[in-house]
């Protein structure tokens, strides 16, 4: 093991479910230190496991800038729709986001004013979407 890799706790995980973890000695813990993908969904949630399995049947990963795929475009469209809906409804940006102290104003603008499109197809879809 590389010396740069540390470990906060001397716990070795054997299995996990939702917000609980069991170590190799059978002790159960509540997971307050889960990874990024686990915090919102829990461990081994059936619908997440099914979605991952379905994706792995197609391909595991590709860099969109090199090889495009439909799921990326669909997500971009959904995010764009959320941002443009707020503009159409003239919903004001909350004060704490206007100041941009945590970068949120930049994030809000990114949803409704995307930078250079990743490909012409995304640009065409975004600019021809019905209001």
C-alpha cells in the first residue's frame, strides 16, 4: 500500500445496506462517512443496483468529448429545461445565490447559458426546444 493512502478508522467493511455497514467481524455501524454516490441513495439500493447493471450491459464508461452517448445528451436537456423553466416563470434568483459567495450564481447561469456546446446535436436540441 502506498504511504500516501491513509485510513481514518480501523474498520474493514464486509457488506452494507442503505445507511448501515457491517465489518468483517460482524459489527454493525451507521454509515456517517459514505462516499459521494452513497450519501444520497444508500448502499445497495435495488433501483440503483438495477440501473448500474443495465448500464454495464451496454458499456461501462466513455469520455463524452471523445465518444458521445445518448444518456449524456438526455441529462443535458433535462438540466437545461430546469434552468429555462425558471427563466420563463421569471422566478427570481435567491439573494444568497446572486452574491455568488459559494459559486452558486455561476452554477445557476451554467444551467441556462451553457458554454460552447459539446457537439452540434446538443446545440441544435437546446436551441430548438419548445418554450
